[in-house]
């Protein structure tokens, strides 16, 4: 393994590997960061009706509360890895976490919906900086590949636990106050601050930064999301909606040209020549559309139409999220036994079947039955995601693993943002909510069926150096 670059201004002889306590501190800080990043993507769903009652804004405002976070998270992930390399993972992680916690406080204190949305945007920026830096901290702390693999598995469990706990924690805290779902990040921030005193300084690299590509990515994703959300309220003929969508198209063209002709593209386009790269990216997008879209519409359905409390609505997701966390532990064994293609295709197919069943069950179905019918969606997703991640990383060069991981996470976050944007429009009217919910779930199901079929064409990976 090549020796990592030394911190600026520090002689080579003074750089030493992290101590055992330092490695554990880095791992603990990384796990806590991944936990709150994932938690804040899910915990807000159950609180949306309470936020609307307190701050107003209607369905469009609630969509922005969700998408403000995921939009900035998705757009900035593409280059945040380069930022981590430039200033050092420890410094990047600390700055991102501090920004995330400060934004959480602003969310909890927000007097208006506009302030809340603005703070959620800043939260997304912090999360985007934290995620690649947390992985880099683990890579620096654990030089031995076997120990690093175990550390990464523990790191991933942070997100799995947050996914399982998110709706329930959100429901419980909302019973106290919806503001509590943001203040809960504060003690985590204090703990990470204490851990930071044991983490060694990170090396820095003179990594180029693709400013044109990054700005174009933000404009493209932001314009698309804004256009879709606002079109739900005002229609696609509204001038500002048209301007946003045109800006998104122009920015996308600029982004592609910048990546094709730039000296240091953050997303080399030749990666997309392989179907074993494209299909996992589309699979990540489809998974998030189905999973996050389901949690979004059913959080509203359980409370707005069925009259459940926020806690009861959160508990309704518990069977699905518990099974999801458990299946994550078995997914690796399934991939080892059957190869990655089978769990990807079967997992996405099982998600699609689960969503289709939820589309056709009668409206009078008991809530506990609905809760059980969501379980196949969790099982399918838990089987597919680890396998599609493995296929993606197996089919890119080692020096592009970070880039590929960033693109995958961007696709996933973009899927969540667009699901909220499109599905929110379909369920905006309470009179047609059930019909809109079924159409939303069917859109996600069809997308998953198509990608599941495409996954059957995956080829065995070519060994790469």
C-alpha cells in the first residue's frame, strides 16, 4: 500500500500511524456522523404534519423541508471527497459536523417555514462534507485491510441502525415537539467533539477542484427539483417553473461538457461505458425512490387520513425497518453464495412486488396489516443495496473508488429528492390522496421492475488493479 501524503509542513519522519485509542476514536466519530446523516434524512418524515400545523406552508413547504436536505447533500457529494483530500479528512469532518450541528440548532429554533428550509439546506451541506471524510478517517486509522473491512462494516451499521430507528425516533420526539428531532443531534455533536481530541491529524493532498462541474451540478439538481416541486403547486406553465427547468437542462449540458473536456473532471465520463457501472447507479436511484418515497407518503397517510399520532405512525414502520437492519447482516452471505446479480435482481424485484401489493390493498385494510405489507420492501432493499455497491466498486479502478461511491450516493439522494417532489404533488389534495399515493407507489414499482430486469444482464466483473 502506498504511503499516504504527509500533512503540510510536517517532516516525513514525524508521521506515525494512529494509536489504538485514536483508531477507535476515529471509528466512533465516523459511525456517529453516518448515524445522524441517515437519521436526519428519515426522522423528519413523521414530523411533517406537526411542522405544517405549527409553521404552515402546505404540501409544497413540507416537500422543501425534506428536499432542502437531500438536494444539497446530493449535489455537493460529487466534490466533497476532493475537499476532504485537500484540507485533510479530520479537518473536513470537523468542519462539516460543526456546520451540521449549527444548522440543526437553527432548524430547532426556526420561527418560520422559510428559515427551517434554509437551515435544512445548510444541514445538507454539512452532511455532504461529512460523509466522504468519515470514510477517509477510517481508511487512515486502519491500515490493515482486514481490520479496515471490519471497521467499515461497523460504520455501515450506523446507517442501518439510523434507518431502522428513524421513523420511530421521529414519532416519539414529535410527541414532545417536532423541534426535538433536530435538538437530538446536539449531544451527538458534543460526544464527537470529545472524540476529536484523540484523532490524529490527517494528511493533505493538492487535489484539483472542479468548480465549473460542481456549480453546474448544483444548478442542474436544484433547478430540476425546484421545477418539479413548484409545478405541483402552480403547474408547468408557470414562468418561474419553466425558467428553473430550462436552467437545469442548460446546467446539465455544461456539466457534461466540463466533465468531457476538463483537465480534472470530478466524474470521468468513461466510467459510464460499462453496464456494470450504470446499472448499479440506476439501482441505487430506484431503491431510494421506492424506499424513501414509501416512508414519505405513508407518514402523511397514517396521520392525515388514518388519524394516527406521530408515535403510532412511527411504530407502523418498525416491522419493515427492523427486518431491513437484520437483512443487511445476511446480504453479504447471499452475495457470496449466489453472486451479486441474484440479490440485486431479486431484491429490486421483491421491492417492486411489495409496492405493487400496497397499491391494490383495500383502503379499509387494518394498519397492522399495512405495516406487515411494507416488510417485503425493506427485505428487497436490504438484499440489493450492498450487492449493487459491490458490483460498482468491482468495476472501477481502485483510484476511482471514491468517485464511484460519491456518484452512487448522489444518485441515491437525487432519487429521494425527486420522489418527494413528484409524490408530494400527487398526494397534495386530501380528497385524492389515496389515488395519488397508489399512483406514486406504482411509479416506483415500475421503475424497480425495469431495473431488476436490467440487473439480470450484469456481467462478471473484470479484475482491476
